[in-house]
């Protein structure tokens, strides 16, 4: 996959970066670490600039986040409650749980979006609950853009700084991502266990 991504970016430049990052946000398995660090490396071997790569990658990331936000918005809390009404006895979820989660996101959602935009995998998926809770779209864009900008600036500059060694940074980011995935898995298991225990 890495070769296909880098070949596409080399062929289409800024447009390729924009499309790859937008796609990465909608389909999280595509690694943004590869796109951003290679984009940074390209600034040392082509006419691309760090500023240009940051701008286009941020635009692509925000475009992808908007798509997921509106998917979540169309799903909304009422439809989730309808699903719970029908399947909640199997999922062991009640409508009150949906409302509590929605209330929590209403209170802490903006900061959650900001920080989660810098966490692998979650950085894309966080847009869905933001849409489900019908977060103010303007503020969602603001916090998403800030978080995305920080992530992109760091990785693009690192890619430019290390030059041909950019793949080593990707390997380091893979380790970081795997640690994050493991922590998410542990947290999810604990949450499910506590949830089931509470229900019993």
C-alpha cells in the first residue's frame, strides 16, 4: 500500500496529497503517517513546499472529517434510540445510555475532537460521534482544523527534516500507533466488562 500511496503523490503532487489524506480520513486503515512524512520528504526533492503540503493535507483531512461528521449527523441520537429499542435487549444497551453518552459529548466534545485529531485511528472516527451529537458545525470545523494542523505540521516537518530516512519515522509512528491501538483495546474491554457488570 505504501508504494501505491507514494507513487500517487509523486504523480499528482498537492492534489495527490489532498486526495490521499481525504481518503485516509474516510478509510482510517490508510496511514496518514506515510502520506505526511513522505509529503515532507518530497519538499526536499521537488518544487513542493512545507507550507503547501501542510495546507493541502489539512484541507484534505478536514474534507474527510466533514464527510464523517454528516454521516453521524444523519444517523443522530433519535435513530440510535430506535436501533436500541429494537436490538437493545441483545446489545444490552438502553436508551438512557445513549442519552448519557450524548450529554457527555455535548459537555466535553469540542476538546475531545481537538485531542483525538492527534491520535491514530480515532482521529478519523471521532467525527462520527460529533455528528451524532449534532455538535455546532462551525466549532467542530474550528477544533478539527486546529488538531489536524498540529498533527500535520509535526509530521510534515519531521519528514522534511529526515529526508530519505522518512520511512524510519513511519516505523516509529507504527510503534506509537500499535501502542495506542492496544490501549484502546484494553479500555474497550474494561468498559464492556464494567457495563455488563452494571447491567447484571
